[in-house]
């Protein structure tokens, strides 16, 4: 399980999208090699020791492993607990292990079309306010649950719960990904549960080190008389990995809320929509 903390200054009207993404990736985050090589595997011994490397030989009694530049090692199979491919790391061109971004599936609040691997997960904390946990059920299906913890801890704070499900697939590795899903927010008000959310579809261009996503979603209500909460919401977001533990994120929301004008008797005389653009930037700090 990965931990991450999003530092969100909420600066509006500042863009850092793809024009600088390629340069940041080249200078700060070495590209993953594309050579045809054996996968990196994680070998765990029965005494708890763990090694990463590429398996060079397997026999009925032992395995021989290349420790990625640190030499070779031969291990007896009766001392080995497990051997599995490690999807959480990749090899850089200079021969160093590079951890994949566990939060490639989401920007600040808007989703990307990338998926968690089966069994992969992370815990996210945004501004000591919004806490969430995500988990890959399969390589194509992931779930997220969360809550606004300060509201739960407040003496008169409402119960609140956030949940999301996303189904996605990679069309071209490290280039193009698509996904669809929903996210809902539920809380109690006057002893009644109220729930709203949105259905969304996303398309992502890029790798987990540098990517941009266009998403569109239709908001809905499960608790009010009107199920329709307005027109579709569009987001355009980008992520650039600038070091092994830091990513820069830019998220843009485009909305068109409806406004109504009423006469002195309360009758609606005119309706109009106003275009709204909300922009946020953040630094995401990742750790173990």
C-alpha cells in the first residue's frame, strides 16, 4: 500500500499542461527502457528477506537471479516463500529502479483513464481534509472509498461517505488509455441521507510519468425530486513527474451552471447559463 500527500495551493488561472511535460520528463524522470527483457520480479524468502531482479535460471531446486547491477545470486527453492512479477517498479535507462506513480489513476479530484493493477492500492490525504483509499480489484477495475474526516469528528458534523468505481483499459501501452465509471458523495441532512454524483468517461494520453486526460461527466442526484443536476462537467488535467517522489498536477474544471431571474412574485422570468472555469495546481509527494 502506497501513501501520498497532495499539497494543493488552489491557485487559479495558471496552466502547466503538455508544453513543458516532455522537457520535465526528459530532464527529471528518466524514461523507462523499452528493450525486450525479462520482467522485474520480487523474490521473498521465508525469513522475510526480499530481493528484486530478473530471473536468469529456474530449476527444480534453485533459482538464479540478476540483482539489477548488484551481481547475481543463487537461491534454494526450499528457502523461497514467493516469486512474482513486480508491477510497481520499472528500470530507467541508467540502470536504476524507478517506482511507478501509484496515483496515476487520479489527479486532484478528476480521474484519469489509467487503472491500478490487481492488488495495487494507495491511501491519499488532501489538505488534511479529504481522506481516501483506492484498490485495484482487477487490472481493469478499481474502487475508491473515502470521507471528509473533520466533518465526522465534529460534534454536530454530518455523516459523509464517498465511493467510486472505474472500469478502464490500455489501448496502447504508455500512450493511450480509456475508462468510464461513477463517483458519488453521500451525507445525512436532517436525519435523511442525501446522495449525488456523476457518471464520467475519460481518455488519457501518455505514460504514468507524464500524461494528460480529458474527462466528461454528467452529474446526477439520487435523493432530490430532480435527478438532473445540470449540464455535463468537463475536466482537462495533466500530471508531470519531476523526481522519484514528486509530481506536479494541473486540473481544470469547465462548468456551465444555470442561473434564474425571478420577478417580485417569485416567478422565473429568465434563465441563462454562465461559463465557469476553475483551475488548480498542486504538488503530490509520494512515499512508502
